[in-house]
């Protein structure tokens, strides 16, 4: 009665009756595996780029539709601002400017905000006096 030869390590097991593989065979199979891996990698990259482009295109269409929807609303808000709010800001700025000219304590505070309010002062002063505005004042130094 023959007992099967059980080995402790499966890596050292050799198939019964098989001839050892030559170096050329191993190189041939290795090159086949390498080319299969490269093709699979190229396919994965191609699929990823395709899916990414589809998602990017979808986002671009979504953003374009959102822009088309919001453009009239923004134009309406800008027109409303120019019609109602901007004249109030100009009048307020001119009033502050005249108050700052008569009150020296307020002049320091007004000078702090002059760069922000300059567009309204410039347009308001040019429209009120008819003269061209002087160059923009420099920000106060501390």
C-alpha cells in the first residue's frame, strides 16, 4: 500500500510527470502577462477618462442652464439697484461729505471710508457741480 507523499510546503510541490519549464517558456508567458496587464491598464484609463468627460459635460450643461435661469433675475436686481438704491447712496455720501467738511471730528472717520465711497462721491460731485473730479484721494496712513 502506497501512501501519498504529503509535503509541508506547497511551493516545493512539483507536479508528477511534468517536465521543468524552460527559461524561454517562462519569458514568453511573462511577456504575455505583461501585455495583458498593459492592455487592462490602458482600458481602465480610457474608461476613467470617458466617464470623467461625461460628468464634466453634464456639469457644464447644468451650469449653463443655471446661468440662463439666473441671468434675468440678476439683471433685474442690478436695474433695481441702479434705479432706487444708488441715488440714495450718492445722496447719503454727499451729505456725509458736507458734514465731514463742517465737523473735524467726523472728518477722520469719513477719511477712513473714503476709498470705499469714492465712486459715489466722484459721480455725485461731477453731476452736482458739473466739474470733472480730481484724482482719487489716498488712503489715510496710520
